[in-house]
């Protein structure tokens, strides 16, 4: 009888761990090369679905999301613009609120231009690291907050590609919100 009870407890613990993992992590197979050179087509990525339960995505985060149009697969891209940000692409650079991003981690600088646009409330502007070969927000769509599955965590297959997915914080943008607040306060806005 003691063995049956212990087996039952082990099964309950296994089910609890399984359910907890289902709510917190999910695997995703990358379908296209839009995140080269950092994440390749065919990489298996573990996604942390709990990462945005208590916080919002930040600029530089690599996210997996359901695109705002019909697609059989989720997408993986880098968050570039937050709600309310002004995003523009010109002179082979991406500008956030008129600040050019320094992006050594991308495949190549963008060879296209995009006029300045403000990101709507509750939406995120995303770009692939393979800037010139990515179906992303430059095509006039953004990602609603509720469509974000989670933050890309690490690649685990193939074994020689095991790595933590790098999220770039864009230090040139740090403190810009505080500066805008000071300027608007000084002007009276």
C-alpha cells in the first residue's frame, strides 16, 4: 500500500511539473532566416512565456509572437520600438525617437528607408536581425501586446548551435525618457 501511495505522489508531482512547464515555457522551430546571424532557420528555440507576466517587452528583446495576419507559424523578431516611440529608417540606420541605433549584431545595415511613424498604444515595432530579408514591421504592421508568446530564451537544437539568445539593450536609448521629461517640464509641457 505504501508503494502505491508513493507512486501516486510521484505521478501527481510529474503532472504538476508538466503543467507548470506548459504555462511557462514553449519550444519553437525557426522557419526562416530573418534573424540571421543570431538565430538560424531550423534552430529550435525555448521560449520563456512567463517573462512578460509582470513586465513589458523592452527594446532589444527577441520575442516570439503570433503575427497580426494569417500565418501557420509564430514569428521571431527583435523589439525595436515600444508603444509611443517614433521609429524611422534612413541613411542605413534605424532611429528611435531621433536617436540612431548602433547595431553590430545585425546581418547588414538596412538598404531601405521607412518614413517616421509613431507606434500605437499597446503595440510593438519589430525587425528581424537580417534587416534586408525579413517580413517585419517596416511593412506597416506592429505586434499587439496580447499576441506576444514570450521571450526567446535559448536554442537547444541542433546541439552544435546550443546558445543563449542574445538580447541587446541599446545603451544609446537609456535615460532618454528621463531627458524628455526634464525638457518638457522645463518648457512647461
